[in-house]
């Protein structure tokens, strides 16, 4: 993946999230390819095994991690494991995040009584890199991220730095699940709900996990029951909202098999660019887009990285372009905001509902905006998810 506007100037580490997870350095695409980082001990599947008051959680790459008690303060990389912990009712014990920016926080507004804000949450990643002192200031009992992936974000960190954090502060648990098949590691890759179950074991929140997992299963059943035949589904071209709209240069993606595109696969999305891209992305102009001319253009990171006004300004630039005007998606007003590829269970539920209504309005109802879906038109039980997060479980 790549979204940089320039190939000549190395982006800052903050650009990694600003442009949707794309950092290019030394010819390697961080997050898609990079250093192998395999010195960290690998682990396999496992489950929490209580022994008295202590218990353990096993997850690659860190292996078996033991806990004397449930962590009282946590931190995470971003909106994958961060969203998992929030789903499990742990927002009040959040101490810090590597990135607080570019979360689709408005998604939580769709859930009655759930209010998520990071106004007082410190961000540990700065212009000069990942601040080790910030870890000590946060003082988390557990750190939710894949250390090998974090080393790609800031290559000044090595295994000894993470060993120091573990020894002096608390254990690290996490597996980079955004994209399957990344060649920077060869250890186990977990599905969204496999990883979510691990974090539920960590916080001893099995009931909350099972409630949200049941809502997820019901949502998939609803989709499967009403999904139109493949021949009747629109073709959808996946572009980055951080493309160069002024210059007419766009980052195009195939629909990959990882957690980052889970909602699209669950919706049987006909990825218009899948057979035209070798690798994880392509950089195309309007002429190339017109050769394929998808029915729908979906702009990844459209909710997490730009406001409503910023999104519409970029779409207006496409509508005003002499070649952009020829695209079927422009002519039929099918230019949609897409989700983030860094999704935990709550973000995934909301993104799946949004995309279902964008792609198939006749089957699932029209999309009116975040928080604007009447209860009778919701594809999953928003109140039930909210109750799981807030602990109002029967």
C-alpha cells in the first residue's frame, strides 16, 4: 500500500497514519513489506489458563504471557487493538496510544450512550519517532501491539527496547492482523475475532466478547440472506482518499484477504481492480481508471482521515475534472466514503453496515450518515453492542 504524494522526500513517521498506513523507505513498503523482525519469540494458538489468581494468554509472536491479575491500565498501537479493548469496556483504563489521530470516532456515536474521546489520552508517536519516555509516563500494565510491526514504524527501536518495556512496565500482547500475507513475518496470522477473543481472555471479559461476537454472526447471517447474486452486484473500485486529486493521480487497491478489508469480503464485493493490480497497490491516472470504469468508487480512509467537508471537496475536484466527469461512478453519484483498514470489532460492525447500504441500497436500505440510521433499518443491534460496551448485560 502507498499513499505518499511524493517519491523524493521520505515521509515522517506521523505520515504513516496520516496517509493511511503507507511509509516507503529503502524500497520497502512498511506495513506491507519490510524487515523480518523475527527475533521476537513466536507463539501459537492458545487460551487463558487460570491457575489460582494468575492466568496466561498465548498469542504469536510473543508466545505465552502470564498475568498475576487483570491489567488495570493499558495502551495500544492504534484502532485495531484499541477498538477491541474499548469494546470490552476498558476505555476508562486507557493510558495512552501510539496514535490517537485518524480514528473514526464518529462511529461510536452510532451506539446509544457510548462516548469515546481521546482529549486526555497521550500519543506516543511524534515527529522524531516513538517516545520511550512516554511509555514510562503512561505506566501501562499491558501493551497491545505487535512489536515487530512497531519496529517497522520506528526502526530505531529493537528487541532490547521492547524487552525493557516488558521488564520494567508490563507485558506486550498483539499480532498485526491488518493484512494477511505480509512478507515481514512468517508467524501465525489471526482473524479479527480470533484476535478479539485473545484480548477478551486478557481482560477476563468473556461475556462481553460473546455478546459482540453473536451480534457479528447475526449481521453476517442477515447479509448472506439478502445479498444479491454476484452478477447483480456493482463493481467497486477501491481508491485512497489521500490520493492526489489535484494532480489526478490515485492509489488503487485490490480487495485483500486480511482483516483490513474484512467488511468488503463479507459483502461479496466485486473488486473492480483485483485483476489489474499486481501486488498491494497501483498508482493510476484518470485514463487508467476510465479503462476499468467501476460502477462505484469507494475511498478508503474516507471516515478516519478526512472530515465530511474535506471529503466532499476532493469529490468536487473529481467531478470538475474533464476526464473525471466521464467516470460512471461520478455520473451516477456513486462516490462513497470508505472505512479504515485498522479495524477492531466495533469499527468493523459499523463499517460493514455502511458498506452494505452503499453497495446494495435496494436490499439493505439507503445510507443516511453515521448515527442517522433508524432502528428499523439497522443491520445489527446498535443498542445491544452499546450495552455490551457499557456492561449492561442481562
